[in-house]
């Protein structure tokens, strides 16, 4: 069954993660994504070597595989006139051009938005940048880590008074890639109404700020920061996490704590707490939070996590396990909703991959093919543009393609 973007052709010049993830998500939705690479390829192809780690799998590393599934790869030398000519032919037939180069790099290469939109007025020119197109730092280089740092995420996570939180690498790029793909789909919808393409710019900075919208609304609207909390001083101890007897953690999440306070007291078998004046209201529980957290810590430490989760659910409390990465990968709920998928990889056999954050009843997202070898589809794409085998051989001899 075809995906919602079936029939959409995407040409991308991307590397590492933010741009490739945007293209990958468009490919998941059914778009035909053609990745243009230099002869050395996307640096992500060697990412495991760069970071001093091995994937344990032959061929691609898992990083490149995740970022570039559902794509074709061609090699083009855009510094040569004939390479640029092929690129323009691709753009003439494309719906989307996607890049995460620095803002000024495509302009210097002669493939900036003005040039491409003049050639193809229906084109969606999608630029997943670092800092946006405007402002003094628009052309400044960035990576995931700089986006995470400057956008407030490091100083939003972690406990109050602690150093900036060490955020797992790649989170910013994943958010940025999703935001860019979202922007592309909105622009494609607009084109259906107007017949016109447009420039769509999303950035690491803007994407992370958007993802932190509720938190950033506090300093924006109120002029005061949303304070980082401390677990043992939780303003609402019924909205926190606790360690159980087996060393595993669970989270309880009650945004209407007065309503659920009797349920929690019943679940933890401390009925006398319900009418304790120290804990009788949200205000008093906040005032005496250290005392209540200590009581809950001691209580949850008496049973293993799964037993507590069963008890809490039977008492109509809102709770969930705090899971490790491996636990998430095997979570039945995540598997049932295809947040992880099993695929038959032609080289690695059956593997599990991160799936899809959306579900379409009629046009589902799908894994169609593994990440491509460098230039794997060069001949196929050139033949589709009208080049014959002799012309392709000549292009290879001239070093324009592989």
C-alpha cells in the first residue's frame, strides 16, 4: 500500500543527521528520495570510525543505516559543468530539494533557493539549518551539540543546581529532521492549493525551542524561568519517580494530585496519610515535600517494580515504568504501534529498527529498502533522466559520477 507521499520526488544533498533524518522520514512516508553524494560520500558512512566505535555489523554502521533508509544514492561532482547539468535536470523533475548545508554554501555553489525556484517554481526548497536564515549567526556552523546547548535543553534537563545536563547526542538532529519533514509536508499541501513552491527553513535552534515550547513559554510570557526541579524536593511528590526494591524505577504522574491522593494512599497501604494535615492539600504536600518523598521512597523500596505497578494500576493511579533503552525497544506497546519494526535486511538478516511516529489508516508509512551503497543507484537515476549507457560510461571516465 502506497504511503501518503507516494509520487513525490525528493533530491537531497545532506550529511550526518538532521538533513538525512528529514529525508528518511519523507522516504518512510513513500517519497522517492535520491541522495546526491560526493565521491567520498556522506561523512556519516564512516561515523563509527570517527567516534572510535564499531557497529558489529558488516557494511554500514547503524548510524548511517538509520538516517538513510528508503533512499537511493548517486554520486555527482557538482564542481564540474556536466555534473551541475545533471543536478539541474534532477531539480527540473523534483518536488523537493532538501539540504542541511550551511546557509550560504548552496548559494556559493550556484544552487541557492533563488536559482532553483526560478528553474522550478513548484519546487519546495527545504533547508534544515543550524540557526535559521536570519541574524548575525545565520552562516555560523553548527552540530547537534551546539543546537542542544544554545537552545536551552541542557539547562532545562537535570536537577536544579546541577551542571548543564549531558544530553544523549542526536536528540537535536532527530527533532530538527522531524520538524523539517513536517515543514515540507505543509509546503506540499500549500502547493496543491496555490501551484507554487517555496523556501522552507527549519533549524536546530528553532526545532529544539519548539519542542521546549511549554518550558520556554514561561520566560517568554512571564519573564521568569521554569525552574529545574529536585526529586527530593518535588513540588508535587505525586508527579515524580521512585526506586523500587529491585533497583528499577517507576514514575507516578498525577496533575490533579488532590483527586488522586486517596488512591495513592490506598495503593501504598498507608491510609493514615490521607488525612495527615501535612499532606492534605497540594499546597501542604509542597510545603512538606521532603517528608513525603522520604515516606514514598521508603515505601516503594519494599517491593519490586512490577508488583508496585500492578498495585498502583488496581488503585486507579497513573503510573509507568522508567525504562532503559533496551526495555523500550522490547516494550509490547511500542511494538504494537510500530514505534519499532522488524525488517528483513539484505545483509544483516532480520533486524529491529526505529519505526514511525505516526499511523495512517489508509496510507501507512513503511520500510522499503536499506540505506544505499555509495552511488548504488547512479546508473538507474541517469537512465531515468534519458542518458544512455554510452553517455553514462563517458560521465564515469570524466570523473563526474562513479
